[in-house]
């Protein structure tokens, strides 16, 4: 029987999992190129073109520095990732049969035993910003069972893409083309907001130009603030002043910048001219805020829940914007669940139960917030119309535990007219 993994490669079903760790090249910090230092439009375009050819090292370094240096960008990316991590998840059987429930229970137990599983989810959600993310599966085999001992993050800059757009890992033993990844050895999560190559799919690629423009605005703003409000030191000398007196005046003006003291002749004069205050909009601040809004649109799909300064949005508009954000969270959760089911749950089932067994489902519990008061009124009206409800359904719907035997119940009080 010939089977394919998620990369479309044939593998031997009888073989066990690869338990050896991948020999990833050690990328010491001293070899970093710091591409964001002195970043220009030409250099940014060059980095993107290099990534389009499969060499994503400098692009991934740039993306790391963008998150480190831009507080707004780091905050909105963290908000989007944490929105998925805040959801509960569960493993469900493919069908309601004792065999499938046994498989789901085993997979769920193995999954929950993985140390730092939520941290591994966060590593995989890094694909939202960078386009893709990988985690190495550290397998252990004992007693005829295979389980996941850990999920170890692989930095994206250790990856190179070949002509088939498959990720390959740079190793000390391999050449610049990298090594092919063994079957069922990594979890490879892609962010599929749009079609195209993995190196171009992340939202950080979209906001790269906004980051560059914002950097220019902040540098000019810092230089402007350094001299704005500082009075101009204007020296005046008499036409009959000797060259030595003029030189002494120039030196005194320079000393006033640091020493705030100087000695000059009576025939010369130093005047402090205050800089005129500018009214209206600060162009540097306007540019920075514009870039922040564009980043928020790219990452969160809206701006009203992040940029509240000066916002005049209505409550209805806020609900619409929040809905867009919920849609993104749900899509991110479903994409992550699909990746884990195909690349983590499938080998767990295959190595332990056989590759022909149906896969259980991994589901993130995504429920929209509801007004319980309004919902209770709906249930009350339906009950008055004769609609039957079970106590278990109502308890689950409102999150109220069903009463146990012997527990004291709250008696209903009837209001007197």
C-alpha cells in the first residue's frame, strides 16, 4: 500500500516515526545582518525579491526586528494570536462508534500530555505574520506505542524553499539547498489569507512598506523635537569690531549650546530668537498614525478596536468592526485545527492504529458572546409557546450546572401584584 504525506511524498506505512532530532544549523546572533538598520525602499525591495527566490533568511530577520522595534505592530500581532490561544479545544471522534471513540480518547490523551502545547500553538500561529511556521515533532516509542514528547519551534530563517515551494531545512552537514524534511517529522503551518508563495503570504509582508514609512516619520519627528523650541542664538557685532572680537563672539555662541556661558566685548551682542510655534496638524504624527491604522487593517481587519484616539465611531460601527475581528479569529482557529489534524493527529493514529483508520477531529470552541438576558427571554417565550426543552440543554446553553441529587434548589418566588 502506497501512502503520501501532506507534502505529497510517498512513505512506508510499516516504518515507525523518526526519533532522531533534526540537526538544524546554529544561527548565532553574531551573524545577524540587522536588515532594519538604515532600511531604505531599495533595500526593502531587494530583501523581498530575495525571499521570492526562496532565500527567506533576511526577510525573516527583518520581520523579527519589525516586531521588536514597533510597539503598535507587536501589540496587534499579539492580540490576533492570543485571541486563538484563549479558545478551548477538544478532540472529537470521526463517528459515534466505540472504536472511533477509543481512537479519539487516545489521541486526546496523547495531545494533552505534550508539554507546553499552548506554547507550540503560539509558535505555529507565527505563520500569521511571517507566512509559515514549523515545529519539529520529537517522537518517543515504547511498549508498542508512539507518542509526541515535545513540539520544538524551528526558526523560519533556518528554512529555504526549493523550486517546488516545499520547505527545506538548513543543516551543518547539508549544503545551501538544505535537507528534505523526513515524513511526519515537522508540523508545517501556512497562513492562507491569499494565494501565492509561502514567503509572500504573511501580513508582515503587507505592512513592510508601512513600517518603512513610519520609520522615516519617526526619525524626522525625533530630529524635529530635538531642535523645536530651542531658541536660535544670534550674535551681532559692531561694524568696527576687530576679527578677534568676531571670533570670540562665534566661540561664545557655540559655548552657549553646552556651557550656557561666555565672555564677549561690550560692542557685541547675543540675542536669543524663540522658534515660532506651529499650529495645526503635526505632519510626522499624522504619518505615524496613518501607518498604524494601515497596519491595524492588515492584521486585525479593522481599526476601531485599536485606534481609539479621536475616534467618533458609533456603537453599531464598533460591533461591525468587532465582527470582522471575530471572523479572523475563527478562520485562524480553523486553519490551525486543520493543520494539526492532518500533520499531528494523522501520524498519531497511523503509527498506533493503522493508516486506514478515520481521523478524529480537533475543534476549537468558538462561541460568539450573547446577551444572556435577551436569550433567556427568547427561551421563556418559546417555552410559553409549548416548545420542549431538556434541563441538560438549558444548563449547557447558559453555563449553569445541572442540579445533582440531594442538592438544595432555589425556590421560585412569585411577585404579588
